[in-house]
C-alpha cells in the first residue's frame, strides 16, 4: 500500500515536526520509518525537549509566531484556550 502511495502521490509532505513527543513515539518511529520512502523519512523530525525543538522551529518559523509555551514570542495558547472556553459557557 505504501508503495502505491509513494508512486501515485509523491512529495505530498513538505515537512513534519513533532514537538514534546513522548519517548514511546521515538521507539515507534524507529519501526515505522523503515516503511517509508527515504525522502519522506528525511522530512519528519520527532523532537523532545525545548533545547532540541526550538532551533528547528526558529529555522522554519518566525519566532514571533511560535507560541510562548514553545519558547517563541507568539500568542500564549493557554490564555487563548481559557478565553475561548469562557465564551462557550
């Protein structure tokens, strides 16, 4: 099935960065990545702590857009979520 996807839908993924990933995901990824095309494997990054993911994110995204919770200068997502929850009451 993955061969069909790779042949018929090449290069659909630009990049995928997973931040604050649990260690179990890293173990699963070690198995799953072998099923994917090498080009696709290179586009996926599983990152854990802020020291690991912040340099990757800031290389891809302006620091003003990255939420404060993730080490950027963007909007505080926790406050936004709480405000939205208050609106729904």
